C-alpha cells in the first residue's frame, strides 16, 4: 500500500454511506467490513462482539488473521474487528494497514448501540441480526411495534419510543400513545373500536407532540392485522417513521404555489403583502410575519402588512404603520449588506444590542428578515418573527427568501400595471383630443363641400376608431373584449336593441379589435342608409365562432340583416366597400350575399391572428 492509500487519505464515505446509524458522514457497518477487506487486502472481515480483543498481528495458525479492538466508552473492549486470509502472511499487517484497521474498529464501535436498559436486555445480548435491525431502524428513523388487542398494550422498539419521546419500556398503553396526537389529527389513527372491528386505516400520517420536549413531528404509520383461527383480529403489527422533513417540504411547496397563484389575482399592493405575510407566518408556525417598505431618506419603516398568528403571546397587536429606522439601526445596517438577517436569539447577538429595546416592544426574540433590493438600494424587507428563541433551519431561511421573491415580483407587477394605467389614460386623453382636432379640421376644411355624405362618412369612421381605442385602453392595449368592441360601434348608429350579439367570450388582439370596429362601422352605416336599419322592422344579427378549414382553426365573424329591403350590389364602390372587401385585418377572406331580406356577410381569418391566447 502506497502512502497515497493510507487510511488518513482514504474517503471513508464508502458506497452506502449516509444511511448509517452512527451519524451523518459515517459509513454503515457493512461498508466498514468492506473497507477493512480493501485496506488490509484480506479475503474476509467480520465483527465479533463481546469476545476477546487480541492485539493486531500475525496468527501462527493456518492462513492469516489480524484484529483490532472495538473500544467501549469506558475503555473496555466491546469486541473485535477481524480480517482473515487463506494465505499465510508472516510479516503481518503493514503499519499503514494496522492504523487503518484500528481506525475502522473505532468507527464500528461508535456505531454500536448504547448499553440496553433492563427492559431491553436479552440474556444472550444482541446477535448480528438484532444489531442490524436496530441500527437500520435508527438510521431510517423508523420504529416497529406490536399492539396486543386484548391488553391494548403497545410493545415498541427503542426507535419507536425515541420518535414519540417516551421513556424506555417493554409496553405502553395505546391510549398513552394516542394522547400525543394533536387534536386536529386525532380522528386519523386507529382507536380501540376500529382495532377490535378490524376496520382501522392501515396506512396513515398524523402529527404528534413528543412526550419529552413537546416538539411537533409528522409520523407515517403502516400496519397489518394478525387474525386468529376464527378470523378475529388479535394483534396489530406495524412500523412508524418520522416524515417531518418531507411533510414540511411538501407544505412549503404547496404554500409557494398558492402564493404564486393568488398574487397574480391580487389587486393592490396591500393585498399582495397581506397574502405573503399570512402564508409565510402560517407555514413556519411563527408569531408574526409581514412586509415593510423602507424609506431611508425619511428614516422610516412603513409596515404595509403584519400578520399575527396563534403562536404569538396573548395581547400581541399588529405593528402596521410607520416606525423610525432609529429604533432598528443595527439590524438595518445588516440588511444593507444585501443578505438575509437570521437571528435565533436576540440576547445572543451583541451586535444587535442597540435594537433589543425596539424588538422587545413588539415581542420579538428570534427572526428572519429578507431585504428587498432595487437598483442597489434597500427599499423593503420581508420578515418572520418568533416570541421565543428559535433555531431557524436552512430550509426556513430558503422558504422565507422564496416568499420574499414572489412578494417582490407581485409588487413590481402591480407597480408596472399602475404605471401602464396612467400611461394609457394619458394616451387616451391625448388621442381623444387628437380626434376632436381632426374632426374640427375636417368640418372647417370641408364645410364648403356640397355633398355632405363623404364628410359624414369620414367623421363617422373617426368616431368608430375612437370607440375601439377606448376599449383597448381599458385593457392596457393588450386585448379587447369582442362584445365591448361591437357595442361601442353599433351604439353610434342605432339602438342596441336592434342588434343580437351571439358568440363565446373572446378577447381580440389589438390589431383585430381595430379591424372589427371598422368593419362593423361600415356595415352598420350601410344598413342605416340602405339596409335593415333603414326601416323600423329591420334587425341585425352579429355572430362569431371557431371553425375548421383546411385542418386549421379559423375565426369567423358573420353579419346577417333581416326584416329590411332587398340588398343590392352597390353601383358605386367607394372606400367603405373596399374596406369590407379587405376583410378582417386585411386577410381578404370575405363572403358577401345580397339577399331579398338584407345583406349577409362573412369574414374568416386565422384564429391566432384574431384571438388573444
């Protein structure tokens, strides 16, 4: 073995490590044996518990044997880690191999279970199978139990007792275990009646408060009934596992998804902040959570949302409103470093001593504060507080940061929408002024024109275009409701009661909205002069739908007049006629029928060009 292969340089995290019972970063016992064979170049390796502990060295018998003692906590030998080979090896182990074997023996000894209590003692001690089973349970935080239905006693494994925070015992009343289940989950596990009837749910998950420290933990229980010869359930065998980390991860994922979905629908900054504060506080089970805008120029925090939860001491009140930065100078300085501030206990942070009085007035001992940075400046903070010292986990901090990110994105979206609304209102105001000026110019310029029809047509088209713009402005120039566009145009020409609008709710693209408005205006103008709207009994049906043509989805708009005079092909084909012929958005896909009861026109265009996704 070369120096590069000395045990001190070897990666002791062999395959399978990490599921060990001895703690993070230590290999399992099977891996210890595999490493012993590898380091000592031996054919076999074994643990011999409660046996003699010979010094490592060559054996004078057949083949080769060497061993290292498994040191106990008081220096006594718990057994040996032995390696063997079929071939004699007079020189024994090299110094490096001997050191490696001793290191592995210490590692194996550290993983052996504590001395059993009298209740756990067995006359013959722990055999290899019992040891393997106990260590596997400890590694997976999985306990086993046998519940005798006649005595209602639970016979638990040591790991079962550890998970529930119960003292060592051979048997514990089932009611003693059931009382640890939180009241909201008490209906989930089995009870005496459901067990005796054999109808208890076998696979369940519920929350408990550990008996020793009151910690809230999630437990997954899987069980099976044992029946006697008459089919009567007599025992319930099962396993329990601590799944707290998995459940918390699931709850955090669900909370973030809920926050993301609801932020999109929130209509105000206060609503977004209140939503994020509640989800943050509830998910982490904290006393307080919220969001504060920071105005360094004014020297003030403005708390926009402050959620107070059930974990808060009685009498805790919201701190929503303005607070001077001077009360929190130390923590503000930390936030200016652009990193989350994580405090397990304010009393243990002398660097925050200047802020203790301020935080004491609001009942805070532990906190996570995530700064909000815009263009390099501190503009806000998302916080979660507890009234008692609390050891925040890395997952707690990551979750708080994720909530802060979504809250900041929601606030930025609302601000952008407010800015867009102001811009649209200004644009609409200027557009109306421009249309009014154009109308005035047209009226003055064309006042000497004797044929007023073209002048009125031009002015009507300006008004129709203005109405379509109004609808688009209301939708931030992104899309327009087709009914709103149609009603805005037809109201110029006639009573809306003379029209029927039929079709699904759709949002038109901005270009399609202007095109539909101009088409409907020309058709309505023509109907008022020559068609159905020129007589009292006339009516117009405007409909739209999705159709399939050549394997593609198309948008179809139909105009159908009834109760009016017969429609005739125009003898003079002016701008309005050409505009109708151009169709939707200039696609030209137009069908016009001049019938005895009035004009019928159909317009077809690709769905994606007309309808907003």
